[in-house]
C-alpha cells in the first residue's frame, strides 16, 4: 500500500512560487491555482497545488506528509531522497545564515545591509539554494529558492528575526526600503525587494528560476498597482 501511495506521490512534481518579470515572461511556464479536489483513501485532502500545462504540481513534502513516506534533502549533494520504508518527519530547522537586525532600524541601514550583499553576490551570480530563513516557522513563502529564497535572504540580512506582516493592496506611501513586493499575473508570480522608491517607481533586487541575484531593475508604480495579487511583505514594526 505504501508503494502504491509513493507512486501517487512521485506522479506529482514539487511546486513553488514561479518567478519572472514581464520582460522575460516567455521564459516561464504559465501557472494557476488548481481547481481540482484531491482524495486520499476516499477522504479529501488539502494541497497547495498549481496547474501547469495540464498537470497538477504539488510539493513532494506535502505528499510525503499526507501519505507518510520519508522525504529528505541533502544540501551537500543538492539531492532529494525518498524512502517508502520510513515515516515522514518535519524538516529540521537549520541555523540562520545571516546577521541579526541592526540596532537602529532605519530605511538607510536596511538598504545598506541589503546592498552589502552585492559584494558576495554580484549581478548575475547564483546564490545558494535552498535558502534557510532565520526563522523557518515565520516566513512569507513556501519555497526557499528562486525569487522567494532571494527575497528572504535579503530581508533576513536587514531585519534579522523580526516577524513578517502581509499588507494587501498597499498604498504607495506605505512601501519602504527592504519591503518585498509580490504580484501574481497571467505569466507567474514574482517577489522583488525594494532598494529605493520614488513617486513613480521602485528600484529593486530580485531573482528568478535561474537563482541568480539581479540588481537595480525598475518597476513603474502604475504597472505594479495594476497586477493581480499586488501586496507587500514587510518587517517594519507597526
């Protein structure tokens, strides 16, 4: 029976937040939330699933937890291991990789903390994935690579362990340096980290499915505010 369930699990690919920009939209697959209902032994189960090219994409760990088979990741070899003969266990929390938040939290030192990463990750440099957030129990994204992993890496470098807050349809004046802007359009979802803001645009750092750090792209205000799912993830205290 476990092998039967394992075949079911392997038939559904690991999914996550797809990342892209309008300029590179053709390079990314089109994804949308799946409308199908999933059943396990006749009982409905809840999965975060996306429909891509007619197939359902679900995180392998979610299936492992539901069906109860082992799923582990080996960072030293960048490999995933599946074992139908062991029980599922939650992924262990890994110590933070970045420095704590600066003692005086201002937009200036938040920006300085993020920009300092450019020395280690120049434009076009691949960053290490999956990224392990400072607080794995409080993070805004399910996946830890692509644009999501880079956004959390930058934010952790500036804010340390401060909690995340989500603001839907934010006012432009609410957006501050270090905030993560998120949108979901017909091509994909994307997350970018604000470095500078003017009345008409933001300058950001971002990444994509290539896991490369990209610096100094600009997004116009009118375009961002017109995107479905437009929101921010911020860590400034209220």
